[in-house]
C-alpha cells in the first residue's frame, strides 16, 4: 500500500475529475483527450495551476459560482452544479476551485 500524501490525493482527484468532467480517458502518465490525441498528466494540474482550475470550472458548466478571499488570506469558492452546492476554503485559489467543483459533483475529498 502506498503512503497517502497531499500529492497522491491531488493526483487521484485530478484523475477522477479528468474522467468525470473533462471526459478524458486515462492511460499511464497521460490523458487521452479524444480524436486519438493525448496529453501528459503533468500538463493538467487543476489543484496547482489556476489556468487548469478555470478550465475545469468552465467544463463543469455550473449554474452559478462565486469566489473571493477572506480576511485571513483563504480563498473561498462556492459552485452549484445541478441542485448540489460545493464549497471550499484553501490558501491556494486553484485548489479551492478544484475542491469546490469536486464537492458539487459529490466526489469524496478528504482535504
């Protein structure tokens, strides 16, 4: 059994969301993005890169979303997909967006 750390959790979450939201198939070290095209996994990191987090948010097509930053420096994000609301607070804006999308899709996240 491999040890669980923040990187492992983020990688697993990225794989789940790539399949569920982006519609990509998964192969070792890459995502199959359609039409016989692929992308290395390191190129899509929504928990780390703001551009990828917004790409995920856009593809999830929420009915509404709001985000901001509180007085303690944490980013907060609320995402509604269907009737489900996902919320997250995190020092990292990309991670807050990704976690809120995951929770709105009822993906179990421990973070």
